[in-house]
């Protein structure tokens, strides 16, 4: 599987999870779906009982992701959050899922999936990509071998 295939898989899974959570709760908290150095899939989320506020939760998720990358535990990430679009190919004020993808061996990008809620059902719009709003992997630095993930910052909510 190529790095782009891994990113596409994470994008699909993150969109599915974000839309499921939005359908159930009206929105979703920031989260990250990732692939470890050993190829395991995991989900990283902030503990919302310890921190309140959407931006604080996003900051914790990003901090956990960056710490895991610094420890050479991850090779690919998809950081998802809920946003309201202000510009782009859709009407300003449109709700969307924003997913920033990055891979140790590929370039980063940010994708947006606008959606509307009609009669309680989520109707996804057209997916589009932009330059990344964040970059998680430092490119051009030799990668150390990935050690076995021992938990630490990683909160495994599911495993494929």
C-alpha cells in the first residue's frame, strides 16, 4: 500500500466517523485517525471531561498527535474537526468536516466535506482539497525506526 493509499483510507474513515457523530450529536469533537509505524489503525481523542471548549480540545488532540510523531509512533494522520466555511466553492456559513491529512512519506493537504442537514438527515456536498492548514510531519529528516506503541499519549478507541 502506498502512502497516498493510506491517506485516502484515513480520509474515508475520518469522513465516515465525523458524519456518524454529526448525525448522532449535531456536531463532532476534534479527533485524529492515525496509522502507527507497525500499520495499526487507531483513534486519538482528547478527554472532554478534563477540558472544555472546542479549541482547547483541538489543541489537545494536536498536542497528542505531535508528541506521538516526535516519538516515532505514527506514520500517517487524519485530524478531523467541525468548521463553518467562510469562503471557497460553497456558500459562506456552510457547515463542513475539515480533515488535514499528513504522511511521513507524502505531502500534507486539507480536505473539506461541506454538508447540510435536511429533515434530520445529513446530505454531504462535494469534497474539495486545499493546501494544508497544518503540517504534522517534518519532511527531509531521516526517520528513526518506529518503536512499539506503548500507550502513552495514544488513546486506542478501536483497532482494525
